[in-house]
């Protein structure tokens, strides 16, 4: 599924023009004719996910600046590209300060809009990845951090959101690599316990003789090697959430003690004499069918029904292939930043093959595949040869999807400059004069303002690039624009 671009403009001709360019760029347009409709499309409860917005600045009713304010109030991180026929300095400053990522002047060329959308989606993907990493480390992951556009995930997300509003035990089932711990963290981060600890335990990675000690704690001297007291994961998670990953791997003896801890709300440390009261919310996960383990005598039936209160099954990646392009975009942005690579995207041929693979390792395998491709690639675009999995598994004839390149433009698009390779050139002779009409030397600030205006026009409102080319900071650039605008208003008043 291609990225969705919301287009808001009251001019029907301009809407159609931008819609055609967005489609030509390989994205899915969503068109509205007013600022209020744009806000509704972004904030409605069942609103379609929007990846970027092309917003007209001047509209009747709620204008572009009003829409930017509403977006900011709603806490949305969607990138916004402002377009207007009035490209004055005041408009540039106001739009950028209100949160716009880029500024284009009508009528925007296809190449200009293409570059702007590409940069906006790249920046948004990288920002989203950094936010997810930060939220994960801080224990503040929410459902907005889960990357999905698949209808197969709609019911799963709705169930998980309802579970977050209570303390009901949740059992998350799904294949390895589908994101079970991510869902567990999102449930915790969206619950009333989000300020309390989230403690994850991989039950399959603990030696059998240490499981009880790690879960329930032990007293000093309780066994050989117990040189100090250990409080255990239950006590560590008091007031918060205890996530038992691969819970089906627990030994039967430990299952008995876990069942008692869940029933009584108390734990007793190994070698301890007094039970300790604990308040924990239990979320468990498994990549195996627990009911099959119960039938085989490997898992206690009473514990199964204690954990299996609200089951949550996450579909495998092959069952939600429409998520693959969005996951690829985020992984590519993150690994390019981490590895300091300037890879611009993935070819359409590679995208078609990647979307058809079964991915037995699911999202984890896809992530590692992108990581390898970014490190090993010698070019500025990832092609089919950079993904050995795609070339090793041929797609059956007739089943190959029409591939859309990721991030970069379709290969049929005309060659273009990105804007970063165009040096600032002074206006043609006669357009920039050192003398005014009376023959006096013009003030230095007038010449400076004219150069800044020319640079803004030349780079089509890309303020970061303007500041870099003029070798000044963005704050200095905005201050000079403010001073110029104030001087212009004072002149008009006189």
C-alpha cells in the first residue's frame, strides 16, 4: 500500500493538478476542499492514516495556519507541506513557525513537489523510528508506535486498546518475530500503570534451576551461590506490568508456584518464610499453541485458563503484506541514519519481490534483511540484487505485483536536481544594483534582504537549505526575515 497524501485546497483546478502529481509520484491522494475537512480527515476516530499533507495556506473559513494549529493541538506528527500563491516573507515565517516542514509556491512543479514529498516522508519515518526507540527505552510505547495499515490488524488493535483500559490478563499468541513484546509494551504504555515498571522475562532463556529464583526472588544463603538477597521479577514489577514471554517454556514445577502467585497475589522467595504481597498486571506471550501443550501434559490446564482470559493473536507478516512498504520505509530511514548511508530508496522491482515473500521470521527477519542491504549495498538505491532472499525465491509468473519504488520517484520520472546541488547564484545583471534611484549607495541591509529573498525563491522555501547556503543559522535567518518584515510594515505605514 502506497503512502497516503492528504491534499487540502479550496481551488478545484489546483486540487486536481496536485492530485495528478501525487499519483504520478506513486502515492495515494486523499482530496478535501477546506481546512475543516482536512482537520476532520486527520482527527476523526476512524480516520484513514495520513502520511503527509499538502496544505493550501489561504482558504475561506479555517485557513492553512488554522489547520496547522489544530494539528499541533491534537499532537499529530504528520509532516505538512504548505503551498500558496502568496510567497511573501511573512507567509514563509508564519507557516514554518506554525509547524510546516516545507513551503512551495503555486503553481508547484512536479519535480519540486516530488522532492518535497520524498523529504517529508523520509524525515517522518526517521522521526517515527527515533520516537519508537525512545518510547521503548522509557517504557512509554503506545499503539500509535505500531506500524500497520492492514485490515487484518484492525481487530487486534481494537482488542488490545480495550485490554489496556483494564487489568485483565492478556495472552498474546503469534509466530516468532511478529511483535508480541511490542504489543505488550503498547498495552502497558496505554494503561493507568504506564508510570510504573514494565518488566519483561524470557521464560525460555532461563535455566530450569533458576526460574523460581528469578521470578520470585531468593534470600541470602538459600542455595549455593546465593551470596545476597534478590527480590525477583514479581516484586520488581510491583504496581506495573510483568511480561512473561514464551510462557509455554516454564517447567511444570514453576507453573504450580506461578498459579498460586496469580491466585493469591503474593509471592514467596526461595528460602523465604513470609509471603510478599504484590500488585502486578500479567501479560504473557507464546509462539506455540498453549492448548496443544495442555493436551500433551506439558502445561497445566488450570494455569492455562488463568492466563488465557483475553487471547490476542497477531497475524504473521505474510497475512498483512500491505504493511511491508511502510515497515521498509521506517527500517530504511533508521538504518541509513545509523550507518551514515545516503541511500535514496528501493527499486520497484525489489519492492514487488519483497512484498511477495512469505517472511517466516516475520518483522524481525524483514528488519534484519534491510539492515544487511543497507550495509552491503554499493549504490544509492537498493535493488533486487541487494536482497538475496528475494532473488532466491522466485515469484510465480502472473503473481508479480506492479512494484512502486520506495521513497524515490518512479524510474520513469524525469531527471531532476534535488535542490541541494544547486548553488545560490546572484540575480542577473541589472536586478541587483549597489546604487538606488538617486545614485546613492544602497544600505547594506537592503542588499542583504534582497539576497535572502532571492535565496528563498531559488530554493523554493526550503529554509534549512537557505540557511546552510548562506552560512547562517536558521534562528539568524528567521530573525533577519522578521526584521525585514517589520521594516516593510513600517515603510507601508509611513
